[in-house]
């Protein structure tokens, strides 16, 4: 499995922003105000993923009392990849809101929506960063020393 690229996440976010902008041109007046509850939810998931990444990194490196289970590592890797992609989608959708509402800040509801969308976009970026960190932590360290001739002859 290859590492997630920032360019992939950027393309997904920009495509979602464009789609959301087009949807909002047709239907913004009939939508309710944006809820603020996405921000703490995204930040909570980001905190959990960053903490899991730190713990997993210690286990893989052998600095913890309990070694990392390979099945757990693969599950965390899938979670990280899915979270980074979901965060890119959410960031793109909220960027679409920000782009559409950028010139409507004189009214109360659009001003509230642009602030909420901006905060949600920032939280989605934090989640994407935490997911990429978790994905990085799932890698096997490359600093292990290969056996040398002296070590091999000493074992015999």
C-alpha cells in the first residue's frame, strides 16, 4: 500500500469545493444554517488518531512493553487513509461554502455560515494532518541495522 499523497487530497478537496459551489448556486436559499457541531467532532477524532499514532510508533519501534500487533497496524493504516480522504472531502465542501459566501457577509445567516464553514475547514485540515501522522506512524522503521559479518560469526 502506498502512502497517501498531499496532491491526491488536494485534488479531492478542490473537486468537492467546486461541486459544493455549484450546488449552493442553485439551492443555498433553501438550506438551514450550518451546524457548528462538526468542529468538535473532527477535532476529537484528530486527537484520538494522533494519540494512537504516537502509541503505535512507540510499539513498532520496540520502546513499549507490549509490541504492536500486525493486524492492529494494518487496521490503523486503513483508518488513517480513510480519515485523510474524508477530511479532504469535508474541507472541500466547506471551502465551497466559503467561496460561495465570500461576498455575502452583510447578511447575518451567510456571515454565520462562512464562519462555521471556515472553522470546520480548519478542523478538517487538522484531522487530515493527524491521519497522515497516523499513517506515517504505521511504517516500519528503516534504521534497523542489517547483520554484519562480525555479528554473524559471533552467533555461530
